C-alpha cells in the first residue's frame, strides 16, 4: 500500500462498526459533488474510506471536516466506554450549581460523577422502597388471613359451646319431666358441694362463651378496618 493509502492512526480497520460510522459521518456532511469525488463505497470499503480522507485533507474545508470527524469519534468512544455515556444538557439555578460545585469539591470528585452518584442513590432508594412496600403488602395479607382463620375458629368454638350448653339444658329438662317437677332429696351436708359445683360449671361456661365472643368481635373484619 502506498503512502496515500496508509490508514490514519486514529482509525482502526478491525473496528468495522466504527469506520462504517465514520464513513456515514462524512457522507452526511459533504455535497453531492464531493461524495462523487470521495466515492460511494466508503461505508463498505475501508481502503476507499482512507483514500477519501486523504483527498479531503487536500482542501481547507476537508481538513476542518476531518478534524471534526476525529473529535466526533473520540466522543463516540467515550460514550460507548463502560456501558456507554450520553450527553445530557439541562439548566440549574445558580445557587444549585454553586452547591453542586461545592459538594463535588468536598467529596473530591467531578460534578458529573456526583450527579451520577445522587441519581444511582435515588434509584436504589426507590427500589428499596418498592421492595419494602411489597413486603408490607405480603405481611398485611398474611395477617388478614390469620385473623380471618382465628375469627372463623372462634365462631366454631362459640357454636360448640352453645351446643354443649343446649345438651345440658336438655338433660335438665328430661330430668325435670321425669320427676315431674319433684326434686330428689339431697342430704344437707351435700348441699354446699352441689352449689359449689353448679357455680363452678356456670363460671366455666360463661367465661368460655365471653372470651370467644370477645375474640370474635375483636377479630371481625369491621374491627380490623377500624383499627
């Protein structure tokens, strides 16, 4: 290859995507006549591209165009490095800009790096908050299901207690009908024991029913909503 076709040291033939992009850059910034001179195959032929660059550098306009191309390639490489970067333009109040500059200096970093750190931190915080809300929703669902189960269980207990009490009353009614209202004689010395046993059983039944009713009301859907 002669000197005129020597590839520029800032352009790599092995990077097919980059030099094809460079060819597209030149094509979009030259006139139809100039494109006819540099060739129409520069986007698919590396040698044709290097020849076109040499031809363009023979004119003042061409030198400036190639200089802009080299700068554009450097910017493109920078954006593509480490996952890629893209220029972002925005306006800040002067006070905010001064604060940003002060913070960057304090943390010994650039303003751009500091903004990236703040955005990443905010993004991570948003993800953490989202995860926390998801965990809270799951916990609330488990609590509601557990409360509902306990509510239903207490309902069963109340129903069983009522059935037991009904059986006792039925036995009492059978006894009263059998004796036709005549109570059997009970020795005086056994009267206190009978009274104590009666009171004990009544307290047990009343406490069981009262506790079950209280739990049922406390764990009812309406009380959970009010809480």
